[in-house]
């Protein structure tokens, strides 16, 4: 007698793709940053620290929830004085908001 073929293994459904992250909420209001694609809100929080450096200017590298200070770029106001930071002087401080900026319709 000839040997029979081995049984066919059962087929399994392909694995499910991991769930996608929920979409970010739409920004309702931003004080600055929208011209560069992110949202910044002026904050009265001020950390007087020698740890602040010129690299802490607001940019697309600023993570959501982090503080940064305005230097006039991306709509930030270097003339809106909210915080005294040694050795930088009086600057505008912002917090980056985790949202999607949708420009107003024309």
C-alpha cells in the first residue's frame, strides 16, 4: 500500500492589524505656531532656571506639553513678556498643544 499524504494543516485567519491611534483633536485656538504646522498657547507658567538655553525656543522639535519660549519665529511674540528667564531676560513662554491645526476656510 502507498503511504497517504499528510493531513493539510488548518488555515488560520491573518493576524489583526494593531489598532491605529485615535486622531488628534482639532485645535480650537492657538496663539502661535500655526504657520509652521503646530499649535502653541501662551502660558503664565514660568520656570526660572539656568537650565533654559537658546535651544528651548519654540520649534517643531518641541514635544506636546513642553514649555518653550518665543523668539519671533512661527508667529511667536518676542514682545509678549510673560516670564523672566535668566540669562535670557523677559520672554514669552508657550506650551505646545497636541492637536491638529486646520486653517479656517476662506
